């Protein structure tokens, strides 16, 4: 066996045969360059228990170009099992820590961002609550405009009951309208509301009004048109439910015709019809869309002989009323 040991040059390089007849191997590490070319990166010669590493590269970055030229650590920070490990060197007795997570790394900034986010959320919630409360308060305020307490309606005494009627009239002398001589009828009552004469249409059935009705009445309060009578509001706490309108001193078209106090020529009739048409047209082009109950009794005449369409937007009240003749 002594003569079996030999060394010679083979096709792949130097071949070394040991004393026991086995070859001492040489391993080659092959790979691809950055240009995708096959290269030999290194060779490892094994002779018994001895190993020799022979690099074939000039710059280590050529091998680790996929890692920006940086060689990975021999032992990962979290170890090969993904856990903390004791340092393998005596000079570094501290434990090798796993890479900290985002929250641990930026804990202070996370806390600051969390506080800011919490403040923003609380601010949004508070703003939303304030907006809702303000909206409700504004809605309640606007509802108070059309909700007329019965105690705020001042009854106008007729001449047969009191001699102080003229003094009452003098309190509203600045107003061109007058309720003098107007007595309460089956369907209408006449009052002073905030020193203004008003006509209150009686409704036989008391109904509950919802938020949709309130919104409609709020918009009706804002209607301003020379041929549409002003809606004042609804009185719900009196003996009867009342829809309140601005009082027009000459009554309705029906009253004017029935009294026959004036001679109506063609020009006068056309003028009245034009006013009625303008009022109805305005209602049709508004959120109301239609009147629904237009009659000569719904067209009232001001002291200037201007016709105004009245009693609009109260369909729900009219439907609830009994079918009785309104005189």
C-alpha cells in the first residue's frame, strides 16, 4: 500500500491519491456573474481533515452583487431557528437580538401618531355631535317660527260685544289691513298675531305632524311672491287645529263676487285672472308642485285689489278634515 500513494496532473487538475487508495477531492463553487456568465467562484481542496479554500474572484462584491455587494452574516441575528442566541464570541457577551419590529423601533413616534390620531377622532366625533346639536337647535328654532301658540293669538272683539274695538284698531293703525267687521265663521277665525291681522283656517281633525311636514312648513314660511298669500304658521294647541295666513281685507274672490260692490269690467277681470295664474304658476314651480284645492275661496284680495293664492301646502290637514261644506 505504500506505493499506492501518488500525485499526477489529470484532465481536471492535480490528482492526489492517499495512502489508503482514496482520492483527496477538490470541490468547485460555480455560479453566474452579474452578466449571467458561468464562472468558478472558488475551489475547496480536502486532504484528510485539512481543508484549503482558494478564492477565484478578485473582489468579493462580484459574488454578492444580488445583495448590493454585502456578504450575509455567518450567523443570522435571530439564529438559524429564528430565536435569540448567545453570542458565539467571548468579546460580545450580549445576546444577539432579533430585528425589532416597527412598533418597537419607532415606539415614540407610534405613541405620538396614536395620540394625534386619537385627538383627530375625538375632534371629529365632537364636531359631528356639535353639528347635530346645532342642526337640531336650528330646526327647533325654525319650527318655532311656524308653530304658533294659541295664547299668542289675540281675539278681535266685534262691535256688538265691546265698544273698545276702535282702540284695538288704533293699536294696528300703521297696518293697512283691518279686521273690522269680520266675525268668526264656521271655517275661519280672525285674530291679531304680533299686532298683525291674520285669518285662521279651522281644521276639524287634529293630526300629528312629522319631520317632513315641519320641513315643508319651514319652506312655506319663506315663500315671498306678490300673488301668493303669506303662510304664517300652524296653531296646534288651541280648541281646534288652525292654519294661519295673512289677512287680506277684501276677502276672497268669492266674497267680492257675492257682494257685487263693484262693477268688474273686462280689464279688471283679466287683471284678477292674471294674478291668479301667476300665483298658481309660482306654486307649480316651487317645492309644493301643486295647490290641489284651488277655488274662488282660496284666492284672497288685498286692499290694493291684488289677488293672492292662499290655503296651499296643507293637503295633509285637508285630507284629514271631514267632507263638509266650507262657507
